[in-house]
């Protein structure tokens, strides 16, 4: 199993980023996929989740209306479109299923002016 996150960067408040996570080693299309984040000094938290069929999603209240999770089962990739970013979104972002797979290295998102 391998999860490789990418797309993180330094952006100004109000900016946008699109994170990608390429998965391998399991049957991607049959798994619920999630994005988590961990800010310095805080515990890892679930940000968004998309179920295997792609029709149902979940979002952390603080990102609703700003973040959109999507998936491409043909590419075994899950995405997180992040708009109107805020400084409190600064964290390392990770993808996983429901936290049961080995964690990847994550991708750093920093929102700062």
C-alpha cells in the first residue's frame, strides 16, 4: 500500500490549492477515501471523506463550502480542492482510507500573508 500526497504550497489568505493523492496497492475504487490534516501541536483531524461510489461526502464544519473532495477511480487518485484558504487551514495534509492504511508523507499547506 502506498499513498503519495502532493500539491501543498505557501499561499496567501483567500487563495486556492488543489491537493492530489495517488494510491496504489489496494483496490482503490472499493474504498472510502479521506483527507486528514495535522497542524503543529494539534492532533490529526478528519477534513473530508468521499465514499466509494463517489456520491456521498463528508466535510469538517470549518471547511464546508470552501473545500471539495473528489476522486478518479481510473487513476486511483483522490483530490481536495481548497478555496478561500484561511491561516487556520495551515497544516500537513494526508490522505488515507479511514485511517487504517499506512500514512504517507503528507503535503504541507501554509496559508500566510
